[in-house]
C-alpha cells in the first residue's frame, strides 16, 4: 500500500465536542480550558472558560496533541504504560509537549482515531470527565445520524 485514506474530525465535529465538554465543565462547576484536535494533533477548536488558568490552555492543547501523537492512547493510560520504566518516563518528560496525566482522550469513529480532546483546569479525574464528554458527544451525534464519516 502506497497511500492510505482516513477520516478526520472536522471543525463542525470539533464544535460538537467542545460544546459538550463545556457543558460538562459547567456541571462540575469548574473553569476549564478545552482543546479539540484532529488525528494529527492539529488544533481545531479551543475554549478558555471565564476564570480558567491562562497557563492551562497550553496544557489542554498538549493533552490533545499527546493523544493524537500516540495513536489514541488516553493520557492517563499513557502514564500507566510508562510509569514502571524509569528511562522511558524520564525521557518522555524531556519532550516539551507530551502530557502523561489525565485529561486527554481520543475521539474514535468505528474504532479509528479521528481526533482528540484535552481538558485542563480541574483535577486529573475532572479533566478526563470533561474531555470524555466531548469525545462521547461526537460518537453520539454520529450514532443519531447527524453526519456520516
């Protein structure tokens, strides 16, 4: 095979994810930064809620970028995978944008990575809840026929 084709999240899909993640963040009662990327980690949509830490914006983007760059592994699972390998863990820490803590999740369509959502501003568990709400909303929209891949 010399060429491959794949589906990627669109801006419209990113907005579905972003809006759902913002709604979940509001339910939690926190101020979050939320980033949605395509499957290569390219930023498609971003929001910084009122009161969210300015520096968390870059962290949210890095979480989405990390998920995309490591083929869809959620950031908390990525940390678990490297936690017992000191050299790998310490080497990864030297890579500027890699985020190996909760809050980055893949957007999957039929098991294929099409994008990622990163959230930052709460605990790692809250960040993952916010990001997951975004990713799940894309899957739900596709299931309800709002668009087809």
